[in-house]
C-alpha cells in the first residue's frame, strides 16, 4: 500500500504524458504547457506532430492572455510515436485517444504496464466508466476519468469520475488539476456521460425538437442560448439562476413544485428520440448555416470570448 500513499502528489508533478495527440490531446498539451510543465505527447500517427505544432501556435494568443507560468514554452512540448519513451519517468498520464471502448481498455492496459505504479492515469473519455477502463490492468486503483471540455486550455472544468473506487488517485488528480488552473468537479458515483455531457445532450434534444417544429432556425436557437440562459450559467449554474427567479425565496419549495407543471407542458414529448437520420439532417443544416464559413472565425470568437469571460469572472471567484 506504500505505492498508493505516494500516488502523484501535485507538487511532484513536473512531467506529463498526453496519450493521443488529436483535438483533446493537443488541447491538454497546451494547458499543461501554460502551467509550466514538461509535456510529452504520444500518438501512433506521425502526422500529429505537425498538427500539435500548429495547434499550439494557434492557441498561443489565448494562452498568453490567460497568463503563462514563468518557464512555460512550446519548446517544452515534445512529440513521439514511441509510447515507451513517452511514459518514461512520467508523473501523470492524460489519455485522449479515439473514443472506442475496446481500444481504450487495451490502451489503458498498455499504459498501466509501462508506467510506474504511483502515477495516476486519467482518461479524457467523454462518457465511458472508469470501472470498465480498469478491466485487465495490474493497478486499477490509479485509473480514473479526468474529463475535460473542448478545448482543455480554455474551458477550466475537469470532471473526475471513478474516484469512489480510487479515492487516493482522485484526491491526487484533483490536487494536480487545480494546481494547473482547472476547476474540478468530482462525481460521488460514476454515471455514463458524467454531468456536463448529459446536460449538453439534454439541451441538444430540445434544440432538435424546437427546430423540428419549425419554431426557429439553428442560428436563432444558438443566439437564444448564448444571450439567455448560458450567460447566467457561466456565472452560477442552472439551479442557482433559477432560484433567483422566485419572488419569495423562503417559499422556494412551492415555486419549485410549480416547475413540475411547466416542465410537463414545455419539454419535448418522451417519445421524441433523435435517431441517426434526424442527426444526419441536423449535421447538414449546421454545415449550411452555422458552419457555412468553416471553423476559423468561430474558433477565434470562442477563444477571445472565453478568455474575456474568465477574466471578468476572476474577481467574483476571489471574493
Ligand atoms: N472532441 C471533444 O469535444 C471532446 C471533449 C472531451 C473529451 N473528448 C474525448 O477525448 C478523446 C479524444 O477525442 P478527440 O476529439 O481528441 O479525438 P481525435 O480523433 O481528434 O484524436 C484522437 C487521437 O487518438 C489517436 N490514437 C488512436 N489510437 C491511439 C492509441 N492506441 N494510442 C494513442 N493515440 C491513439 C489518433 O491518432 C488521434 O490523433 C476521446 O476519448 C473523446 O471522447 C473529446
């Protein structure tokens, strides 16, 4: 048990390995680099080296505005197609390979075999359970979910799942993520999709229903979200914002009871289940409208906007 006691203390983490160098792996590399850590990115696809360099260059303006640690530099992010080399002397592993359960179980097994047992291995999976990813490893007590939001260098949330069966690793991972500037939410019990993605898909289901009823197009619905509920959610989340909608806060129980009727009247009927055909049509609509000019402009809008929101919220968080 001495191994567990020394599981990844945050102040001893100097070198992080990102397994998978796609959108999320590169985003994590940018985040850990900003925190002043040595980062090694492993991906079997050699062309990911160029993707990583270009990704870091594009992220730099936002990273600089968020503030870089004194020794943070893209020169401290290394790329390799050799997993053993990537894991040598590593202090923390963030796995962000393709979302496929069998491939991830196999990959986590390989990482486990090549990594010192006191190192936490966190998976960026968007919805798998750590209980499944641990199948077949020698050291299950250090396997967790550390789920980010895209892009990890901008959106501070990390959801830690699986900590109910790996509490020392979860505590160490939480301390580490916070030390790099993340906001951590630890789930008391694992559930597929965790918190954020379940909420995103519940919202998406309503978007699809509203659009299918000819109420508004996708651009108008996005504007209604961004300038309406989402602007409050960025500050305080949904339940806090709803509470402020009650004139008599002491009778909030009565107010909340009334919401049961509103939800029954407003929500898409339970049998409205978006199928693959509907999702294909939705994707084509996005391409024709919201995405007609590609991703570059939207990415810039996101980066500039999120940095500004984080800066604006900082004083409130410090009080
Ligand atoms: N895209 C998102 O918005 C988002 C958000 C949060 C979490 N995630 C999760 O992050 C993970 C990665 O998603 P992504 O969007 O970066 O996908 P991606 O397709 O952009 O990148 C996946 C990368 O994994 C690499 N890969 C495949 N097999 C590998 C292996 N055996 N070892 C190492 N690398 C391997 C691929 O070459 C590719 O570069 C997934 O688990 C996904 O669910 C995605």
